[in-house]
C-alpha cells in the first residue's frame, strides 16, 4: 500500500518504522526544524531524523492550506495517509486526496481525551485504563469515526513517559492490523463522554503540598518527564519524576522519612528526582548530595 506518513515527535517514530517494514511509504510530512538548545540552532524533529535515515522524501510545509501544498500532497498518489501527532490541521482537500482517506492514531479511548495531551491527562485524572484508537479523520478535532481500538490498563506507578512508550508500540501494531483489514466499518464516536486533553501548561507543574497525596502522585507521574512537577528544596527548584503513595501523615510538605513527604492528606514517596542542570537520579542518590530539610 502506498502511504504518506504524517507525524512529528518521538511518539511517531516507531510507527513510521513499522510502516516502512510493511508498506511503501512514499513521503513523510512533519513539522519544520525549529531553534532548540543553548545555541538555538534549528533542530529537525525526531520524525525527520528517522525519515532521512531511511532515505525517505521529507516535506515540512508551514501550512497545508495553499493550492501548491495541496497539489503536491495529492501528486504522491497515496492509497492512505497515516497521521500521528503531526501538529497541523488537515484541510478537506488533503483529507480527501488519498484513495482511502487519512487515518489518525490517537492515544486515548475516544471520545475521552480528544486533543493535544491525552496521555498526560489520563494519568492526571486518575484513569484506570487508556488505549489506542485508529480513527478515520474528518474536519473536526478528533471527532471522526473509529475503525479499531485497543485498551490497556494504566499502572499505579506509571509515568507519562512509560505510558507514552507503550502506547507508541501499541499504535504501530494496531495500524498494521487496520491497514491489512481495510475496508472496515467505521463506528461513530458516542456523544456522551467527550473530554478534551488541553495542552500542558508549565504553570500546572508547581506542587502544592496541601493537596491530597493522590492528586500530588498523579501530578508527579503525569508531568514526567516534561515539564516535570517541581518544588523547592533549600531554595533550589527540584523536579520530582517518579512517585508512589506511601503511609504516613504530617503537616503538608513535612519530610517524614527519606523522601516520603506528607501531603494535605496522606503522603507520597518520591523515587526519582532531578536538580536543575543535573541528570535524573534515584531518591537514594539524590539524598547523598542533597539532604532534605524537615519541611519542603
């Protein structure tokens, strides 16, 4: 099958690799390189790096709304476009160009968590399960009918990074199954249960120890590794990257033992932390270099 692949971040890379092994990927679309790092030099996206390594033609238009961009897209003569975390709205001429339309790989159980940050939001909300949906794209935001879906439980100590990696692999498997079974009946999303996964705002990341241990544990795991839930320790910002619920009670922010911290109700045990400018480290290693005060 002739496929146009459209994706940008690391999540999309294993899916592109799986498609290349099984089909004819005629072109890859991704976001353009953008300034990054201390030197602010333009850095290609993970998908662009992967595609170029595979010898695939890469396009990164700023918009797909121009007649020229739409004509080039149609000229590839693709059977289908596979879209995963691409980052641009696809206008109707692009949606209609491939013979079988455009299929989106979405990391939630639609209609729950439509939008930009479904993995983060599922953990932040305390969802017990999530999954992958293969959706026939239409003009609305993640509103199209679903062709296939697969569910998976969310582990009680799982971070966004952990779940991200599992769902990426699931998405690769499920899109191959979907493509091999086309045409498939498209099941409309129910009107009930719609939620929106708003983009993560860095302002959400500061920990308020007066909140419950359950909410703080979800915040730490849901924002790990980026942007990283943080607090101040001895006047310096520290990101907390892994945690679990723990026994104990005390004043909010009180250090009960090791890196077990009292919350408004209950306590959390921090298992991984990161000082500014340092690599993430286990709680044991962190404490060797940064003894905690009685309260943070």
